[in-house]
């Protein structure tokens, strides 16, 4: 993919021809971070250019850029982690029963991407035994990569943390996918629009990154797929936040796509009272 400008650099801890199946968590995070950076370069090779647009069965758009980014990432993963499973938005899932599974959304926010709006993202989760271990949000147009592992969350290598907001009345609240929420959960949307001190209607992953970095306090999301929400989990939890479904249950591959992210347990509990 020389037209995209993405590098083919070897990872500094990888030897040529060596499968990386047993690398440490720290090295795995480094790998995921570099992969996000390179995937972002592929995406930026298409950004704000004329693109062919297809419409999928669920009426969401897909571009040549979405397909190119996922193909690039899959090629890397198959080369370096041939024993792992992969679940991507464009090419589907294989090996979901394996100990380690990579879950990715090549361009989260295709509508933003194709309209030239810079907050589209690259999402990557690494699951171990079905549970999110590493989470990455790349925002390539803004040169930002957010990562989470254990209790360490970072943006471009610098530590980040959620806010300490405990009151919904005083919170900055983002409400996502409002048109879908209005169709299926209008009463919840009505309650949300009366909540928080500042409300923003939005889409896609960037608000969750802003939450992890302490800039906003909560996000209520809707109609997501596993490749949309699983990459958020390890990041938000590493930053000190709480992320669950609308019933307060942990997010898994089988979750229904309704998500609450919050800076504190107190704020999360208030939002659960609304969504339940």
C-alpha cells in the first residue's frame, strides 16, 4: 500500500520471521500502539479525497479507505500473530474461540470521514479469554493515540485520567446516536436531554477518548457493534472510569450495543437509573 504512506517498519522488539505469540503485555501494548499509528497513516492517505462509497445492508456507508485499513491491519496480524482470532467490521470474524482475539474497527465514523470531519477513529481491542485486556483509540487526523492496559491510560504516551465528577447535574454529558435512540428508546432519550449541566449530541469514538482524558464526564451510546465498544473498555477502565451496558453488566461480544461510559461509579449509577 505504498500509495497510503503507511510504513512497513519492523517492530523494535520483533525479530524477522519470529511469531510474537508469547510477548509481554507491555510489548503487546507497544505493538498495538504502533499498529494504530500505521493504520492511521493508511486512513489519512484517503482523507478529504474523492472516495467511492458503498451502502451496506444496515444502510451504513463503507469506503475504499475502510477496506484498505482493515486489509492492512489483518495482513500485519496474520503475519505476526497467526494463532490469534480476528474480528473486524469489514471482513468479519474468525477464531473467536481462541485465547487471544483482536477486535478492530478500521474507521469508526465513516460518515465523519467521508464528510471531511477530523474526529473519525481507528479502534482496536485485544481480548484474552473473551475479556478486553488492551484498548486503543487512534484519532489520526488529530495525531492522537489513546491506550489503556491495566491501570495505565495514556494519550501519545502521556498519562491521562478521568474527571472526578460524581453528580449528573454538574456533568458534561454526550448523547450518541440520538435518532436511533428516539426510534427505540424515546423515553430514555427524553430523560437524557434533561440531564447534565452541558449536553452534546454526537457520534463515534472520540467522546469516549475525551472521557478517558478527563475532558468530559459521561457518554451514553447506542446501537453499537462489538468492534465499536470493546476497544473502549480497557482504555476507560485504565483511566479510572466505568463502562457497562445499560443494565450495568460488563460488555462482551454478546452485548446489545447500548453503552454507558462514566468518570465515576456515582455518575454511572445515576445514568443507570435513567437507562434502566
